[in-house]
C-alpha cells in the first residue's frame, strides 16, 4: 500500500506540555518583604535629615536597582546634597571615590549632567592604570581596581579600559578565593562587578553559590540596619538577570520572565485530518 500523507493515525497525535521554567535564584518580589522596604525607606529618610549624602546615595542606588519604579523622593535639595559629595571627592583628588559617587548618581538618573570634565576622566584613567600596574587589583576598598573599572565603564561605555589577561586572572582569582572561603557577601560583590565589565564571562553560579549567598542575605535581614542587606540584594539581582547591558542610558538590567506551566500559552491542537 502506498503512503498517503493525508492518512494520519489520530492516536499518534500528541500535545507537548510547555516546559516549566525554573524559579529565578533570586527574585525581588519573592525575597524582599514590605517590612524590608519600610526599614530601608526609614533609613533613607534618616540619611537625608542628617545630611549624610554619601549614605543616602548608597541606599538610594541599591533601592533603585531592586525596584526602579519605587519613588525615592529625589528632590532638588537631594540632588544638590549628592552633588556636594561629588565635588568634595574631586576637590581632594579622590578619584576612586569620585567615580563611585558619580556612578551612583548616574544609576539614579542616567540623564543627569554630572559635569565630568576631561581632567576628571584622565585622572580616573590614570588611577586605574596605577592600580593595574602596582597589582593592587583587589586589596581593600580604596584599592578596588574592579570597582573603579566598573564605575568608569558605566560612566563612559565607549572607553577602552585596557583590561589585559593578567588583570582578568587576578579578578577571577579573587572571586574563587571568596567562593572557597565561603565569603558570599564578598563573592556577590566581586561577581557583580565582573558581570558588568563582561557579561559573557562564566561566573560558575551553581546551586552551592546561590545557596551560600541566600543564606548570608537571610542573616543580614535580622539586622536593624538594612544597608548591607539591600546592597547585597542589589548585587544578587544583577547576577540573576538574564541580560545586563551598559549603554549611554546607564545600567540596563533585564530579568528573565518566568512562565508557569498552568498559565503559559498552550499550543494549538494539531489539525485533525478527515479520512
């Protein structure tokens, strides 16, 4: 008997159920409570009332990364206060701190004009080269090469940071050192910087790494001061993102959309042929 493509055994027709995607390893809506937000909003307001603009900038940036739609009440006086920190760092030639503050402000508002002149750009690049040449890649906060490199990339995505293979190896070594020492707060910070500098690099974020970070994050939740909790949570959101891009519009974080099997669109039933 010759094969007739129009004669199909209806019993062989099947409908494949859409594959259920795994949960995100870190999810803001799931892992950050309204109580967490309330404590952090109170801290932000206290920083503002005490004119602690450096602390305000840190807190506001972390909150913005976690929820860009949340109203942080950034009025004119607030921006002037943060700008005063930027000007002070420039005045005393503290270029790593200058870059840190500038990038916090740019993340809060990518359209803001920070008035970073050519001299400031050259000084930041010179500081980066000095740290790279002296091998002070990741010693302590003020000598954090990768933090300065990350800030400079966000401030000017088109510039060449000249990150050679030795430098990348140093940064990777620090990441692995934190992993093996179970320093998951430091690990999340280092991994986040590397992801922003080069999203293509494999950070080996396996189940053990995520569980380690989640355990430390939960421990920080019990602190009355939520500053460390929110900054680590911001790092983890970036690490769990499907795509992180640095553009002229600042830092773009695109999260993967979860699709539950019960709510996902079901494919159409195959056409039943008439016999």
